[in-house]
C-alpha cells in the first residue's frame, strides 16, 4: 500500500502533474522489519509487499518460533508481534492501519531447505494490476522456497496500463520441456526515456529488486544472491535467442552493432558488511569466489545447451566451516540484452531459457 502510493506520486511528479497534497497520515498497513534470533538466520529477512521470508539454518526448531515485527506508525498486527507459533508451515498475519480503513495479509515463511538446484520455470504466479509473471521454486512438499527476481516491477511504472504479455519477463509455452522463461527487451516509452532508461531488457535472477531505489540507481537496486551451502561447479541448461533489429545506446540507434544475450552465475562470500552484491560490483567485488559465464553466445532458432564451468578467481579459496554456516551466496542471472543494465540493447531481442541445473561438488 505504502509503496503503491509513493510510486504513484513519483509518477505524477515526474510527468509534471501536481502531487503537493500529502499522503493521508496513519493509513498504512505495512510490515517494516522482522526480527528473529540472529544465530538461526542464513541471510537477512526478505520483506515483500505481502510476504516475509526467513531463510534459517537446518537445525532450527520451526515448531516454536516467535518473530517480532515493526509496523508503519499506529498499525496493529494479528497475531501479535512476538507470538510463538509452529512455522513448519507458513503462518499468516493481518496488519491493520491506525485508521482501520486498510488491512494487509502477510504470509510469513521459515525456509530451511535451501534454493534447490534444478529449475524448469513451470511454476508462475502473478502480481501487480497487470498480473505480470513471477517465477518461483518449491520444495518437495510444495512450499515456496524462492521467487525469481526480475525488472518487471520497475517496468510496471513506465506504463500503468501495460498488459501481462507486454512485460519483459514472462512465461512461454514454447519450452524445451513444457513451459519456459521468455525474456524480451522492451521499450519503456516516453516515461523511461525521460529518466535515461529507454529500454528494459528481459531479465531473471536470484536476488531482489529494490523498486524504491530503481528510479534513481537501477544498478544498486538490483541485488544478487541467495545462500548456498555447496561449491558450485557448473551451470547448465537450454536456450534459444533472436536479436532485435536495431541496437541502441542511450536511446540512439548504433549502426552495425548487434545485440546479444547474457547468462552467468556468481559465487561469493558474505560478511557483516557485504550481505549481497549488486549491479555495480557483481564481477569486481573482492568477495567474489568464482564466476560461470557464457563466452560463445549465438543466435539460434533451435534449443541449444549451455554448459558453463565456475572459474575460481585468482588466489581464492573456500572455507568449509563458513560454507556449512551459510556464509556464501550464489546468483544465477539471465538477460535478453548483455548491456541491458546500462539500458543499451535492441528492442525485440528475445531469449528463451529452460531446464537449468546448478551442479555442485559433493562435500565430504
């Protein structure tokens, strides 16, 4: 609720429409923070519009957990913050605004099984007024353990009337097996051009997209990584790709330059100061351990397998105790335009991705 109103006001201000009238006070119903014992966490709580995800260590007793929440001023929550519950399954909380006019239902989940290693992109849910696609992964019990991130929430700002099929990242029935992910580089129209963001590459990645920061610093807003307790060795899967007809930089067509896609994965150590890498340092940060990246991308109308080895960075080693404690993150990233993070690419470039597997070594 708070996010929707803030972004609507931002849109009106940028387009020159008055937004002097302040937001009505005490009409929000949002969870701002979630606190649990630090020694059970594998990463900071992930708080989304209607969901809180807590990735915890495998020896955590889920039957008796008491998460505490801070809310927007004056709001209340039921069950009460600090209530002990059995989180072997997701629990649901209702936040009510101080004025009593707004309610929001949050799903709170404790995840102990990790992110999995095989991704077929068959599971899709929908968000936003357009119902854009969000790919997600489940464990063997059907519990949601990870949502794939994309730039779809940011693209929604560029056209509030956009239909699901016009978004950069969506599901397709034309998979290698069943459905697949389809990533398309789109124009962001006049709104995006005004912000110096004339295109939006279709992308899909492990991590989070900070919509509040995206307008001012899209690279910082794109945060990569999920905890991974194994040493990744290869990334494999299948793709098809067709480049768009005209490549552009800063919104201007560049004659003779052809667009190309990107597939890569990074593995890095986390610390108290470095929780996640972002678009500004994903290939350069000193915490990087290894990188797997496609080096021979090509256009193809046929499903083509990629098999990418993780290459260790010079002088890097892996601490097995830290690995077991969940102190390393992995991120897999796909993009329909290799320079999409710089808003360069060809409108219409289309990348299909399916049947991806993250292969890892067997630890002793």
